[in-house]
C-alpha cells in the first residue's frame, strides 16, 4: 500500500519571516496536511545551518503531535552519533508516552560533514558509532538493569525511565543501495532518498530494498516498510 507523507522541512533561506513565525507557520502546515488526509508527517534534525533547521526533532515532533489529533510523525532523521544514548532512550520513551505512540524514530549516522566537524564527531567513526548506539538503544528499550562494555559506551547497569507500554518504533536511514539491502534484510523499516541523484538512483534504491525485504519476509514472516523522500514543485499551471 502506498501512502503519502509531508516532510516539514524547516527551511529558512532568505525568508523574511522571523524564526518564531516560521515555526508557527510549520505547525499550521502540519494541521492542514492532517486535514487534507495525508498519512504522516516527518521532521529533520540539523544543527548550525538555516536549511532543515531543527536542532531538537523529538521536541518538535511532540509539539506537532499536540497540535494535531491522529497523524503519525516520524523523525527523519535523528543522528545517533550526536546523542548520549542513555539520555536519548529516556527522551524517546517519554515522547512515545506523551504522543500515545504516534512518534516513529527515524535514525541514522548523519550525512552533513559540516555538522559532524562542529559536533566533534569524526566522519570516519560514524558507522561504528551508529552501530553501537543502535545496539545500546535497543537494549535499553527492551530490558532493565542494562550494563554495557563497548568501544564508545561503558556503564554500570541502568534502567531507563519512564517505561513506555510500547517499544518505540524504529526506522533506519540509508542511502547507498548496499546499505539499504543490509538494513532491510535485518528486518528494519527504511528511510531513504536519492537526494539529487535522479530517478535511476531511486530505482536502484528500490531494487535493493526489495531484495532485503524479501529476505526479511522469508526469515521472519514480516516485510519491512520503506519511506522515500522526493522533492516536488507545486504550481498552478505549467507556466
């Protein structure tokens, strides 16, 4: 089944509006999208730039959940290497409780070298950091008295509070076809985009998704979902 999601992009280029007015307008956009029957909303995480300007995606997603009545809201994406996962796990549980399970956690390793450098995260480390952060996050979601000994995380047993009655939903962002295949074959829902790569890349991404999703379905009986972001220009007529 195909569904349609509105990406609340938080762009602010040469816009004369104040940042306060921008976010007021974005909330109104979310309300209109829900009223028009769109199936979901999504919000980004980015720092120190005036494009995709949203430094706290969980806060904004929860604000949109409070401003709407039923539409699901996904983060697209939260950059795990920027976060202390012990703290983030509790924030995600709280957001799940306060939104009634309407917030899906789209997570990824990050794509902006500019941000990573200013956050003090080496680009070459983001894959390893992401993999360990994801393992820690899932362990904290699923268990109590969780301790960890790893490369980036070492801590005594802890129990994240509060405890949601649901396991927060997770989707993983991947761009390259092979990364997409390995993500979906493990059973994870996927977020992707060809960016400016064009339709040929989108086809390769979809082919990789279907390969991985078929394997996941055979192994677990459940087929992952894909969310693909595409940009569009809307006009009144061809001119």
